[in-house]
């Protein structure tokens, strides 16, 4: 066996189950807090209203709601939320929504030192990671600090039932991307491999089923479970070309996060395939319909989940391909296959056009 090091990096407390949102008041009290600020996106208003009702029944009065969280955690929005936090003397932060809201909660928590309770309603996985990416002046800067980790996370499938199937697909593919990069991370270990393969397997089964019948709670619960595992993977292992490429596309061009991950993943896997033959075999075993070929399995998953295919459909200009390649090549980070400019360009070209992934990179 290869030598390895195993470190647990995860939020302190994870609570999973239908109806588990009712435990929020007890969690707040256990943190010696009583005046939370509630965070959401503009579309998450119904969720924050529900939280406020649950808290008020337990005699906890939220100090207010900030519902302007947006993607990529722009520092201007964080500054505004920070003012609200301080002006209202909040003693805790409760974020409900996808990675955008979780990101804002993390940014406020690290600035204020206040405990952060996360209630994720997508599969992005940010709640399980010590990573905070913030955008300022068209650049995304990422830092990793254990203090960024939320104090507690509640996964309640009931709050995810309204997530549109198309968002389930892209968000679920984003989670799968975390676990795929874990499989070949320089600091992967046997425990993380198990978590990654289980997370990918569960999501690859659940996502097409959600498309077929979005009302099935059990399927969405499985997807949420898979997302949790993939989130732990993201928080515990070093990410490589795929995540760097997607962060550059998101941070510099403002492309949507989950859609970008969904489109880019099969092409990066195709690029890395020659350097990760064992991981490709393991992936092929768990991806339905792969017939021994992980790229084919991922492509099938993409088709059966109605995943988006082309970056150009999200507003990326062809001339941006070379700009992004230059940015990606200028940063140093580990990747199983050495970064070659022409190869990276071809990955991006195929993702831009929307070609099907193939194993010839
Ligand atoms: P998101 O949070 O922007 O959510 C996508 C859309 O889904 C939004 O419009 C949101 O309002 C809506 N939505 C969320 N939950 C819903 C529900 N239950 N019902 C109906 N609509 C719902 O997108 P995301 O993909 O979850 O997160 C992306 C962000 O998270 C990016 O900023 C990304 O950088 C960050 N992220 C960070 C990490 C990390 O570890 N730091 C990991 C993954 C993602």
C-alpha cells in the first residue's frame, strides 16, 4: 500500500434527516446564542420565514434577515451584510440556501468570530469545507482556514424539495467533481477514497431519478447524502486542474458555478485519464452504463440528467479561451498529469463548444 496521512476536516456537528430543521433552536442554544442573523438569497425568502417561525416558537428572536447573498461571495455584499450584523448586535449566523449563502455565512463568521449554522439546500458541499472563495475586482481569491468551518450543519431533505431538477443536476455534478478530484488528490487516503466513491455512486444513481420524478423524497435524500460525502472530500483533499479551471472561469468571467463544473468535468477527466488508470477503473465500476469506460459513464450521466454541455451557452466568448488558458497555466498547483498548454486549451475548447467527452486528450 502507498503511505498516507489521515486528517479529519469537517464541520463539528452534522445533523441529517427529514424534519431536522426543528432542531435549530436547540443548536443555537447549545452555542450560547440567542440572536441570530438569518441569511439567504433573494429567492430564499420563504425559507428564512420558516426559520423565523421555528425560532420564535422556541422564544428565539432573529435580529433580522439579509437576503442578498449572490454567487462567488463578492466583498461588496459581505461588507453590507457585516454592517447589518454589527448594527443589530447579532450573536450568531444562520445561513440557508446553496453555496452562495453558505459562502456569505463563512465570510461573516471569519470576520466576526460568531458561530455559523448552515442549512444547505443544494449539493454544492461548501458547508463541509474550510475553504472560502471571495471575489473582488473580477478576481476570486480563495483561502483555507479551519475557522471558516460552520459550527453545525443541518441537512433536511424537506427544504430541498423545491430545488428545480435542472439545478439538482448541475449542483449534483458539482459535488461529483469534488469527489472525482479527491480520488487522484496528492493527499488522498483510503478513507477519503471510500467516501468519494460512495458519494459519486449515490449521486450518479439519484440525479437521473430526480429528473424522472422530482417529487420522490427518498431520491432527493440520497442525493443530499451523496452531496455531504462529496463535500467532506472537497474539504479534506487538495483540488487540481478541474477546480482551478472552474474557479478561474467563475471568478474572472462570472460564469455560473455549478453549470461550469458540470460542463468542464468530463473533459478534465479525459485529460487526466492517462495518469490515473486505477482511479478510472474504480470510477467505471460505479458509474451506471459505463461499460468499463469512466468517460462514457460520465457522459451517460450527463445525458440522462439533462446536463448543460457548452460554456458558450452561458455567455463565454471564444476569445476568452486563450485568456483563461494563460491564467490557468500561470498558477502552480498539483495535477496528476503535467499541465501542457495545448492540452488545457483543448479541454477548454471542447467545453466551450459543447462536444461530448472522449478519451483522446
Ligand atoms: P447557489 O447557492 O447560487 O444556488 C443556485 C440557485 O438555487 C440560487 O438561485 C438559489 O436561490 C436557488 N436555490 C437554492 N436552494 C434552493 C431550494 N431549496 N429551492 C429552490 N431554489 C433554491 O449555487 P450553488 O451551486 O449551491 O453554490 C455556488 C456557490 O458556492 C459559488 O459561489 C461557489 O464558489 C460556492 N462554493 C464554495 C465551495 C467551498 O468549499 N468554498 C464549494 C462549493 C461551492
